[in-house]
C-alpha cells in the first residue's frame, strides 16, 4: 500500500495551496457573510482555470485533463468550499454529459465547460423529494420540437451563477406505474429559469439556491435519454466520486478548526499555565487530529478505487459518512477548547461550526450514507 501522493500530485497540491493563500483567501475575505457576486466568481474561475479542475474526471478522448478523482479530491482539500463549489459543479456537469448525453450535446457544451467559459450546476432535489430521485415531481412535456419543464428544484449548488444546468425531470409513468426520470440540459441564456437564493446557517458565500421552472422551453435534443434506469446510472456513477470529494471538503473545514484550537491552546493561560498542557485539552486535540487523519484515508481510498474503475458504493458512502461526523465532532471540540470565546465572532471556530452543519448534507445525508452501507453489507435494501 502506498499512502503518499505522487510527486506530480504533491506539486499540484503545493501550487493550489500557494494560489489559495495568495489570491483566493483575500478575495473571499472581501465577502465574509454573503453570496459571492458574479464578478468575484469569474475572478475565481480565472484563477483556478490553469489547474484544469473542471475536467478532472473527464476521459481524455472527450478533452479531459487526466487529474482523475484523486486530483479532484486534492483540490477539495485545498480550496475553500465557496470557491471550490464553482469548479466542482462545472466538473460534475461535464462528467454527467460524458456519462449519458448525446454526441451533439457533448460537442456543443462540453468544450465550453472544459475551457471554463461557462458556470454549470445540477438540479435534482425537490421540496418533497430529497434522497429518492425516483420520486421526482418536476415534469417534462413534449410539445412539438420542444420540451416544457415545470417544477421546483432546491439545494442547487452554484445555481445563482449557473449558465448551464442539468435538470432531472419525469416524463410520466411507465406501464407498471413507475416514474420515468431523465436528465435534461438547460442553457439558461436560451431557456431562463427563476433562481432564488437559499439563506443558510453556514457557507454563506456559496451559491445554494432554489430554482423554479415555469414552462421552461428547451429543444427536444436536450434530453439525455428516455431509457429506463439511464438517469439513475448517471447519478449513481457520478455520486461514487462526489461523496468522498465532499468528505474532503468536510476535512478541510475540520482541519481549520483543529488548527485554530491548537493555536488557542498554546496561547490561552488558565491557573498559571497554558491550557494546552491540560490533560483534558490534549485529549480533545488528540481525538480531533485522529478523526481528521482517519477520514482522509477513507476518502482517498474511495477516490483511488474510482480511478481504478472499482465499484465503490460502500467505500464512498463510508468516506462521506465518517468525514461529516468527524467534521461536526472536531468543530464542536474546537468550540469547547475556546470556552465561551468559541461562540463569539472574535474567533473563527463559530463560523467553522456553522459551516460543518451545512457540509453534512450535499449528495446524501449521513443517514442515507448509512443506509447505502447497510445495503452493501447485508444485501438487503432498507429503502426502495
């Protein structure tokens, strides 16, 4: 087993870390508690463009850059989430185009994403449909040479900036009464949608939103496929990489909380000594660092399996579940180490605590990850 990055991966991470410190962090600090304006998003896109993250998992025959799932994970661990979200969603939409779109759709839109000319987003969840995409209520109706989309999508990452959207919608029921769902590709310049900001407890610089589709007219050729199971295959295949990537977003947050707690413990004095010398504080720091390191190993193992073409439903869900739990625990302990100062805005841990709560939800909650793991180890589905 090799637990080290390659020389190329280390260079990639080192270059990213340098750019984050010198350019990304100062830009984010200008908008501390509000969604980034589009001009800031464009600046971030241009800063990160040379790293080619938007084409990480895209096959080379489609113009991909060969970073792989591991490279995407390294980027997730290096880049602050509000900035990473922008390129991650571009990469996800590009991947789903490669997994199931027609050659015509790929040829038209994939180069725009890979060249980082367009922002992209993906709209799956709905007010009454979260973890079970088979129950999608957004409807697509064929009228002449166009489809009309009607419905509401929530938790759309990067939705406020998205020029391009993949929207999962239903074509109706099959002969057995099952929902026929499929992805549709929406160019928001040609087919405008209504986007409403979603105010969250944390990650306030990110662009999470609700999208309302009211007779949104898209060309007939923008449907991916009417084949049964096509949408589920696209979603599942992409989620296998997304989940450990989100795990590493959680670990980046947890590492910041740990660093802040360690720094505070070596500065704060109580009873005539640094609190870092107290056994209880050291116990908390040890638990925090161990959770972080264990989570990183789970995440990179799952991403390595994805790059090798090994099916990793259990491993990917384990990585996300454990990392999210670790992030929440680490941030809670960081607040404890800071004492009453931990709940003030004077120190960074209260923000990291709020961000941890938000980062636990994307691409399947902790509970859904456990159900997937349970299905994999028992062979019994606890949900449809």
